[in-house]
C-alpha cells in the first residue's frame, strides 16, 4: 500500500472516524484506525462496542489530490497517528506499508516509521440489509436528535430508557425519549413512506451521530437491520447497535385536557429559570416554585442557607385556574432550549400531574413533558 | 450600604478579584468577596493564602454609571454572587445591605435576597511600605514573567525554586527561574534606578499577576515590603507573599565558552521538536537526540514500541565540533516558545554539559539554559 494525499483532507477524514474510537477499549485493535486503499480511494474505519464509522475519500476528489501507487490495508494506533499527521511540515503526506506491518509516513524532510497492526485481525462491520429504509435530510435528523436525546435516562437500571424510541407507522416517524421524570417527543410526517419499524437507538450513539453529520445539505439514508442501524451519507457510514427489549408505551403518559394554560416567550422564561436555579442548586432539593394567578405569574427559588429569589414573570397570555407548582429547573431548562427562540404554551392539570410544553404555533408534532415535584 | 451601577463594569471588576479567591480555602470568609462602598467608589477585595487582589471602580467612571446612596461594607460568597450578577436581566443592578448582613440584589423584576458575612471578620491587607519601589510598563513585566516563570520547580522539595528570583542591583533588574534541569534568565536595564533588592516571588503568583495585567498601556508600581510584594496599577492592587530563604547563585551555572554553535529560525525548530516529541512521549525516557555534523543536523525521536522519527533540520549557520546530544524535548519546547518568531543561537560545550539558547541579535539580556540527558 502506498498513497500520497493532501494532509488537510486526510485530517478531516481521520477526525470523522475518530469519534468512534476509544482508548479505553478492551480490544487493543479497536484503539486503531483501519486504512483500506483501493484505486477508487481511501476508506477509514473506527469502531467501539456501540458504534462504527466508515469514511470514504474518493481518489477523484480534487481537494484530496490523491495519488494511489499500490492498494492495500493497515491498522494504525489512531490517537498517535492523528497527532503525527496533524504536526507534519508540508501540505502533502505519503503513507507506505513496508514489511511486518511497518508504515513509513513522509512529509517534507520529516520521516516517521511506525508499527502498525495486521488489518486481517480488525473486526468486520455488519452486512447491510436494504429491506427497511427511510431517507431524511441531515438538518431534520439533527434537529430531531437534539430535541429528544437529552431526555434519555443516564442510569442503567432500565437500559431501554437510555435510548430514543424510533417508530415508523402510518406514514409518521415518531421519536420519543423519557427518563420517567420527563419526556420529549417529535413526530415527522413521511407521506411517501409506507414502511414500518420499531427500534430503540442508544442516546450516546445519536449524540455522536449528530456531531458527525456536519454537512447540513446532505441526505441520510437510514437502514435498519437485525440488531444494528446504519446512517449513510455520501461519504460516511455510521453504524450503531440497537437496544434490546420493548420500549414502554408512552402515549398514555401524555395528557390531553388541562385546567391552566400560559404562554411565554422562550428566551425570557429560560433566563428567569436560570436565575432561580442558581438558588435551587445550592439547596438539597433542587426545585423552583411557580405561582400562577389571574394577574401575575411569580417564580421563586430558595436555599435556606444562601438566600432566595423572586421574579415577576412576563407572559403572553394566561387562562384557567390559579396554580402553585414546583419542579426541577434543570428539566425545564433542557426543554426550553429544545424550542429555541419562539413562543410556547405550558399546560397544567394540577400541582401533582405532569405538564406539557408545546410551540404556540404547533400542530401537536413537538412536545416536552415534565413531572412536577410534590412539596407536601 | 446602597448602590446602583452598570452590570458590565461591575462584572469586570468582580472577575479581577476572583482570581485571588479559591473555594478550597480553610478560612470560610476567604471564599467571599469583600465589598467596600464610599462616595469615591466601590472597592472589591479577594484573597487566598498566597495573593490578594484589590480592585477599585471610581464613582466618577462614566461607564460605571454609579449612584451611591449610602456607604458601607459587606462580604458575599464570591462564586455564587458573580453567577447572580452575570445572569441578571437588566443593564443595571442595585445592591442594598439590609439587617443581619442580608443583601438585596435587584435588577428589573428579578429580586434576590442573599445572606452575607460580617465585613469586620475579613482579614486586613498588608500595610504598604513605599521604601523600595520600581516602575515598569505592564507589557515589559508581562513579557518578563512569561519568559521565565515556566522554569520554576513544580516540586516542594526545594520550596525556594518554586519562585522567580528578582534582583535589582547596579541599575539592572535580573529575573531568574530554575528547576535545576533548566534555567531562564532576563535582564532589564533600569538606568535611573539606584535602588537595590533581592526577593523570590512564587511562580503561581506571577502567573496570576500576568493574567490580571490586561491593560498593556498601563504602568505597574512595584513595592517591596518585609514579606510581601505589591504590584499596583491605576485600578488594581495585587499583593503576593514572598518566598523565604536564599536563592542559589545561578551565575556560576551559565557557561561562557562553547565548542559547537548553531543558529535556527525558532518556528521551524519548534515544529520539528514537537514532531519528535510525539515519539519520545510514548517512550519511558522522554528524550530526543540531535546529531550535528559539518553538513547536516538531524533530529531523532524513538519509542521501541511505537516507532521512530528522523528529520533533517533546516538551520541558518553551524560552526565548531560535531556533536551528538540528547535532551528532554519538553524543556526545549518551553524555551523556544519564550523566544517567539525570531532567530536563535544554541551553544554547546559537550554532550554532558548544559547548553544555552540566546537570540542571535541579543546583547546577553535573555537566555535559556537546558541540561542534556546522558544516554551512556
């Protein structure tokens, strides 16, 4: 194997697959990046127990300025190899596999000779089954992930809740995450898609996927296999394992009739919650209290040791019964951030029942739900 | 005490004194910031065992838009108080001390009531003695610190070496730091200053001082007291304790005749050292090797497990005996960074004697010294 190519293009490609590579793996070969060179171009692979990323750089790519002298494969220790590439003196780098998996890396007058690993011992990626597929624009998928993934459980006590539930049915894609204290749900209509699937993707995989999907113009092809899902763009294949087990029925958790409704501009409410949480964070039970009456809405934060805060909130509209309700301000912050700069409606039943946040202008396709904290 | 002022000005002032405040102190009152309000303006004080910073904001300062309603003092928990100020909704903030050291913080509709501490129990700062004083421009002092402080020892086994030695004598200010493996020295001529002093300032204090001296236009007044030094600018007083004991005589360590000399452009040499250290860092003994002969200079890095690197270095000029010498590349990196983008001369005696780095254009006023590593 021998190739010369542009260092910047190669560095970018390396960064993509490195998201999947951990130095804390129990399989030493997985600390490496696999390099496969053919006349068509360079394929890099990185993998850990949960995700695998394959990135392709075409020899036709003008920026890559690639000259393939002979094809072949090698595995190199990823972190160390990337550091070398990053620090080379010239715009181009030449990689050549010598005997015994030794690799010569040359750029200008700098000449590295590093020990590689046998590419035959690198695990094979899953075979792709093109039976169940959908396509989504990258920006839509990224938005979907960022609107839901923060609600997955961080605890392994119920492993299924550490993932986001994706369900395609009746030409609708539903994504739901819940840690049993709060819930995030987004529905995307897919009018031309009559397929059907029901899978749970680990939250951590989705977070990495979202970071890897940088080209917002692109389209993602999503293929679902026995226990894997593949997200494929023009130059990248991103595999994640699926979580096993049945995701709980979340439809029954979402209330549909309410006694108190109030509308807020998100940025102002978020800033007030952040202020109130400064005090709740100093207290043992991290809660803030909202007092809604006909003519005022007041937010309270309190820490017996440190002090207290009180703020008269600006709201757009209020209706229904007066209410005093307490909740974890961190759940509220996460939910509000998912809406961005818009106006939302918060709908309550009572001080002890979950309440919902929805865009004022929405059609029921995006919802956040938070369970309050009982204070007496 | 009651004052209303611009939040941005106040935040900046708070940030300055916070450099001196640690949450890990054994004296609870020192986790606080002391606030003193007079008709002239607002004085903030932060302190820990090593340094104290006092910052003054004049009531005449236009940007501060300060209205003093009544003077007084209070101590508030610093980290928490700064977070509140940072998150307030409006451009202005009002602070009012109520009964029992309670403080009301108001901005727009947000209203905080926090528990303060008795300002009488805050320790007093040292009294300034104006006997021994010099003045330096801020940019010169910052440069001096950044050229030397990295060479102080990180180990408490010889506490005196954790400081930078400052000596004023014969109209010259000398600053030296050494951890006994390498040494950094800067001399500044002070032609109108006939004073004399000999002090050792903790390296950590100087690093914090350098971060606090942001206005490069300003002048620093340096006053030396019994066991303290005060750096004073227009709006800030920065106190540091001094290290006790006698600093070793470093003059005798600096060689004056050499057998091999070579000149390099700093950025190219630094980049090559950084590449070679990628391999030395993977090895147990972190060293790189330099081979100087009449017609080539080659840098080697090696790690038996990972691989090796070899680079033909570009140099400006070489003279004297051929030499093979090994050294810690991290010391070399620190030294080279202190020179910036210039040309330097490295002067060697032999493979086992310390070598020096000096600007090619220098007059002996700036020098870095590194002790090589014996390899046989």
